């Protein structure tokens, strides 16, 4: 069950500020408050969804495609398309997900090992 009180839902509603990178009616990208790399941006769809599976199963395919197209645009805007990056999405207990609103981590700006995360 989706919890409307999770912190990313509050950020979407403007109840909590964020360090915004890009926003439109469907998506929001912002800097992670506790960066694990020189560049650490979080991307979220504004549709309420728990995790990657919930997003892909529940949402209109156009919304899903739009989110990933925009993710790639942000990667280009961040200047890390050529140098490389990691995209991570944690899900559930075994995935170590802390915030129960689907999000991706975009990490770059330096070489990132799984051991560091
Ligand atoms: P996850 O473990 O995949 O759920 O990651 C949640 C991420 O959200 C962590 O990397 C946190 O540092 C980040 N985070 C939590 N609260 C905020 C916030 N208010 N603004 C930006 N990032 C946040």
C-alpha cells in the first residue's frame, strides 16, 4: 500500500524543499541529500507508486517511457553521458529501499564501485 506521507510524496507536493535539477508535470529530478558520488541525482515520477515493479505494472506505458526518456536527457544535461554512470533503483527489504516511492539513483562524476554504495 502506497503511503502518501513518504518524504518524496511531500517533496512532489511542495511540502518539503529539494535541490531541484529538473521538474515538469510528470517527473522530478533532484540532488540526493546524502550524495554517494560527485554527482548523485534522484529521479521520480509524480505518479504514486511504490517501486520499479509497481511503476512499470501500474502506470501507462507512455508515462513509463517518458520517465526513462527524461532520465536519459538529464544524464546528458549532467554531462556524464560519455564518462559513464550508474543507475540504481532499490526495491523492498532485500533491495534496501528506504523511501517507499519509486525512484532511481543516477550516480556519476567519478568511478563508482558497488562496494562504495
Ligand atoms: P533508497 O535507499 O533507494 O530508498 O534511497 C533513498 C535516498 O533518498 C537516499 O539516498 C537518501 O539520501 C535520499 N533522501 C532522503 N531524503 C531526502 C531529501 N529530503 N532530499 C533528497 N534526498 C533525500
